[in-house]
C-alpha cells in the first residue's frame, strides 16, 4: 500500500506525514522521546510522536508485524467531498519505503488549536521553514490514523466529518493525541456527544504516567473530555509533588537513615534542583491547578535531577542516590507484580537443576526473560517490563548461577546447554510456543542462539544491548574498547596484577578467579566486576556497585563472564550468530532491538549489524544511555516495545 492523502484545507500550507500509522494504541512514553514541546535550546528537532502501545487487545495467535493489515481511513461522508492531493516529491530520500498518511492542513488552525504546533511552526525549527514545494512539512509517527484524522478535523472546524460515537479504544487513542499536542480546548464541544461517563475501565496499578493520563480520562466523573484530561494531569503532578515532599522529609530526619554526610548532600542537591529547574517549581504548590506544567515536561525534569556522590577514588558509590529514590518512589516505572505464582527447580542433566519462577497471568502470553552476564541472575524486578494482565512471565536462572544448583558449576555448562534448558523449561511448563523471548546483553546472545535453533518456538524477540561474541566486540587493538574511553580505570584494573602479567590481563585474572584460595579468587573477582560495572552505564551507577559487597554474586559473575567469554568465546565461531545462513533462520520472526548509543560493553555497531541482517527487526537508539537496563531511557523503550508486543 502506498501513501494515503487527505486534504483538510485545499489552500493549506502544511503537510503532515504520519508514518507507522495504526501502530497498536500509541501513547507517548516517559523516556528518551518524551517532549511536551520542542525544546527551545535545540536548533532543528522534528515534531515526532513517540511510540507507546495499549496492551488491551490480546489475540490467541501471534501475528507478525508485517502481516497486520493497514486500515484505510474512511471517515463518514462529509457534506463536502474529500479531495485528494498529488503526492509532493520528498525532499529527503528515506532509507526504506514505508506506507504513510499525508494530510494537507492549515498552519493557522494548527497554531490556534495546539501550543505544540504553534511553537514548532513559529520557532527556530525545521517545521517553520518552507520546503522546496513552498509548504511546511511536519512529521508524526505511530498514531492511529483514524484517531489522528479525527483530531485534525476538529482543529480545522470540520465537525461534519467527526464521528458522533467512538468505542472505548478509539476514545483512548484520541485522548493520547490530544494530550500530546495540548489541544484539549478544541475537543470540548464533543464532550457531551461522546459522553465519557458511560464507559469506565480500570488499568493495572503502577503503570507508566502517560497511561495514567488516559486512564484518568475514563475514571473522571467530569463529563468534559478536556477537563477529564486536565484532572489526570493535575493528579499526576500532585503525586510527584508529594514524592518530592517525602524525599525532603526523609533527608531532614535526625538521625538520618543513612549517615549525616549522605543525607546532607542529598538534601542540598534536591533543594537546589527543585529551585533551579523551572519545570519542577510545581512542588511548592503555589498554584494547585499546576497551570503551565505538562506531565511530559515534569517527568523529563524529574529524571534529569543530578545526584551527588562520594568519591572513593576508583568509583563513586552511595546507596541512596536521588535517581534511585526517584525511580523507586515515582509512579512511572514499569509494572508491579504480585509474588510468583509458581517456582521450582528442573533437572536438566546429570549435574544441574535450573531454577524458574512464573509471574503474571497464568493463561497469558508466554514470555521468557533471559538474564545477562554470563553469571547474572533473575530477580522479581525482571518482570516489571511485562503487563501482568497480559503476560505469563517466566524467569529462569541459567546453569550454575542465582538459585540454580549447584552454584558456580562449570561442567556441562555451555551455550548449547543453556539453549537446551530453555526448551526443557518450555516443555515442562506446557508452553507450545514462546510469544516472546526477551534478553539483554548476554541474554541477547542466548536469545539469538536459541531463536536460530528453535525458530518455530519463538513468536517474537526483544533484545537490548546486543552482543554476538565477535572478537571485534571483545577487544580492539588487544584491549577492551571501553579502555579507550576509561583509561584511568583500565590502568587501575591492570594495576591489580603483577607487571609481568599485564600483557595478558584476561587470562591472568581468570587464573586468580578460579584459584582454590577463596581470598585470592574473591579479591580478583571484585576487581574484575568493578571494571565491568563502571563502564556499564553512561553515568556511574552507584547503586549497582553495592553488588561488590556480595561475595557470592561477586565470584559467580566474574567466574562465568571470564570463563564463557574470554576462555571459550561462548563456544561459537567468530561471527557465527551473524552468518547469513543463521540469520536466515529468524527472518520471519518480528523483533525489536534497544541499544544505548554510548554502550561501552556491547558496541552499538553490533546492534546495527544484526538489524541490517534481520528484515523484521526495528532498531531503537537510546541517545542518553550506555549498556545497562536500569538507565531510564532504555527501560522506557523496552517497556514500550513489550507493549507493542506484536499481538
């Protein structure tokens, strides 16, 4: 299908191009793409609608993205016939041709109806400049085409073309668009017509903030559509104000819950950030209506708060950073699950028993979470990416790690063994086919390996921080690529070893990590992990470094990482996972890749190489992230991609 064209104003001076239209219920996320209006400091941003997906419609059978039929928008026959516009010649060639919807609209109407469009069209952005065809061009993506057309018709006063009744899902799609483009007032006349009071629903608790806004649209007792959205905005911002009050009170306590120095630094930093970030001035509650504050802008500001740290020379560490506290106490991260409804150990060979847990919906879409490392493990927080009302979430500790038995056992422990274990767990749990295989870092390696071996058992793949164990990914010029960016830390990593062993540090460390002298092995493991964790995030993750104080985790992680990667290259040929014959095996599996732009552990070029060789993959760059799942932009995009979920 080609491009669909609609003319809302024959003399219109703006062309809006909507790409990836009819994505499953697009709602803006809170992460890296969340911008309530074009930032004043950036020269030429495009007006793009970030993706999000409603997890409401669940089908029994997996439908590949490519096969989802595209809906041609056919609004009710208006009094005046819709004209069709000849497609303008594109100014910039796109890398891949894709269907799109184009609307010819009036900039005057956009300015009057939406502060978002007014700033984009009047500011120093590309949308304000005329293209070679004499028109302004605005990009949008992922919105439902019918919902987007409804909103555009209302903005242009074409009420005859607006449906007089909408089902619940369409109401939610319209609500998301209205909130994003800040055009609540234009929707006011349709409040009574659509009568939101008739249809109410509930959504899972602790879901993302923007989903809550849509939720409040339906929960509100006020019949006004625009007012209902505004109530949701005020309630959410009020919750964030309560959160900041609670944090200030925590740091005021005497005696402090951590120590005097830590509490004093956090108190001062938080007070300073609240004062100097104008987007956070709402916390004073000078205006209880929180006028001029959008949910989008306050979320972005909250996540940009800087946290002080104690400098101990090699790494920074403080177990109660502001970022960690904000993430744990604000209502904008992931899903909350009840305790696992099932768990157990499964015998998978003559030596090993792997531990598994199940969360969420017992008859939901089955997904398996593959942890990283090698040498990592799962925990209940790994389920946060999956809606418990939709998914049956299986967490599995790989051989020798976590709660699997026996711990630190390297015999009968290879990549092939781990792949076989995924199959055994699937069969044991009576799962015919995984709806999704989800893995990050080493988990992405294992996920690709398993999918290539059992493509008929994989409905979709979501991969983060992609890693294929190529030599070029492990070292550049004989040293890890990260050493080029963290030379001081790399030298300190080497300094632990005698000078005579520094030419081959990986083997020297492995000899110490596998030493029978526990004091020697623990000390070496600690230094190994300190380097590994320091380079894992764009900014030092001072919370994760607390793992260095866990002797069991410390040894397991270093042992398996050094054994699997640097001693055996995961028992794979160099580049094996990217061999054309192997990538051909997953060509029909839809998937998403989420990659931190500044990943120092798994070079971003690998994600690009996998994406190019995998026709049904989408690649999402997180421009403010390194390697870790915990980085807000990465976590947000993973949750978003899981919600798209190809169902």
